[in-house]
């Protein structure tokens, strides 16, 4: 029984940590003042009829705080990159300069900052739901073990431990949210 409960704990904790990691990855895509090439993560370009991440077909850099520079490795792919960026609905437009692409990020307005905070809050809540689902799954597995021989006291102790994992991860998520919110609202 001890081995089974340890497996459930490990699985639940791993699942919760994956949710937190996913949140951090999603929040890195939300722009908060300074230009970052991570904003373009997830944009796929039709490269010889194959969806390819933009990082795999061009070099990305940030020459200053409000500009992203994209230097494609092949000039004919330039229009495809521009179309992919402009249709990605990220709130900015890519400009063709002939051999490279420049993205000038607009200064965030107060209204846009509030929208971004709402978006961050939404992502945070999704992460919390995922963590709670992991807790529920772990508790369901522990209850199954209880029916096949785990004592009621051990079940209660195990459920409390799962709750501790949950509380820990929720605190991490709240801290991540507060940091990102501060980052977005700082002018």
C-alpha cells in the first residue's frame, strides 16, 4: 500500500508542476512592456508546405525595448512570415524592409494593460483548475486504495498530504500572477 500511495503522490505532484510550468510558458507570450522574442513562440510559418516554428527559419533579435527584428534565412519565405505574424492576432503588425522584418511594438495604453491583466488572470485560473483536477484525481485513486485495504486513518493522512501539495502549487501560481501583473502595470 505504501508504494501505491507514494506513486499517487508523485504522479499528482508531477501533474501539478506541469500545470505551473505550462502557465509560465503561456505568460511568457504575453507582452508586458519590453519586446521579447518569446512573444513569437508558437507562430507557425508555412515553409515548403510544412508548418514550421518561426525560430527554425529565421533569426530573431530585439535591438531595442520596443522592436523585434526578424532576419529570415531565405528571402523567398519573407511574405509567408509576414502573413503568419499579421494573422496571429497578437496586436501588432510586421513590416517588410526588403531583406528583414521589423515589428514595432506599440506603447501599451492603460486599457490594453488592463486587458492583459485579465488575460493573465484567466490563464492563472485555468492553471488553478488544472491543479485542483490533479488533486481530485489523486484523491479518487486514494479512495480506490481505501476500498482495497488502505486504512481510513492512512487515507485521511494521504488526502491531507495531497492537499498540502495543492496549496503549495496554488501559492506558486498566485506569486507568478502577482509578478506578471506588476510587470504589466508598471509603466
